[in-house]
């Protein structure tokens, strides 16, 4: 039986500074003939009502994506929670019909094509408020499903409580886990270093349909 899930905004988190890549833009690294961002968009766009990108500084670098580029709405670049909040704010301001947002990083070239569906399924079946992806024994807190209704709580946590870690904020709520296998490819393999990029290229060559 097919599973129908609520309309969901997708936000691609591309706001990191890529220190381990020597400042190179991870989202624009080419893997298997396409940039990682192009691969992420091709995977997530069919799963979401709309897809946007969270980025800071020179956002013109992402203009070719054709997506709206939304900057952090809190100062000093406090990390991925700020990008998640930017997405929640965008949903509340521009997509009143959407109550859910899914976040994923811009450095994962092999994301699963059932990501949004399985996150919603896990949340619904567990009766949880949030849902988080996991592969093997490792959780991926920035690959998660968030209710737009929590945006005021998240802003307070960032601005008043100084919360910075995604896991720390998640811990205050019920979280369902959607689990994926790591073979033949970990769908949440992320490119942080030149060695990772080389490995991703090898994976793409071996499994061109992933």
C-alpha cells in the first residue's frame, strides 16, 4: 500500500564554512557528472511541496539551482539549527498550508528517494513530534522532519538559551527514528574532505543508479 504524507517543505542546508575542504563549496563539488547540490535537488524536489536552500554570505553561488536561497534569521551563524529555523520561518511566512519541514545537508550525494515518506511514517507510527534519519547505528540529526509549529521554541532556544547542537534541542521532544541500511551505500555519506569527495566519485561510478 502506498503511503500518503502531508505536504512538506524541504530545506537544503548549505550554510557551513567547509573548513576541511579548504573553503571549497561542498555543494558545488561534482560527483558522477553533477554537483552534489544538483544530486540533492533531483532526489528531494519530487518528495517535497517546495525546496529551498539555506545559505549565507555570497548566495549568488547557488543561483543556478533555481531555488529560493534563504539566509539565517539569527546573527553570528550559530550553525545548522539557524538554517532549520530559517526554513521554518519561510514555511510560516510563505506556505501557510504546510505544517512540516524536512531538512537535509547539501553535502550528501546519495540521499534516499523515500526520505520524506519514511520520516513521516516513522513519526506517525511512533506518535512522535519529530523524526530523524539513522543509518547503521549512527543518527543524522540534520536529516530530520520538523513541525513548523516549533519555530518560536527554536528561536528562543537559539537567542535566549544559547543552544547550538541539533541533538541538544531535539532532546526536549519525542523523536522517531527512520533507519536505513549502509550497504551497498550509506545514503547519508557526506563529503567533508577531499578524500570523501574521491570516495563519493568511486561510489557514483560503481553504483550509477543510486
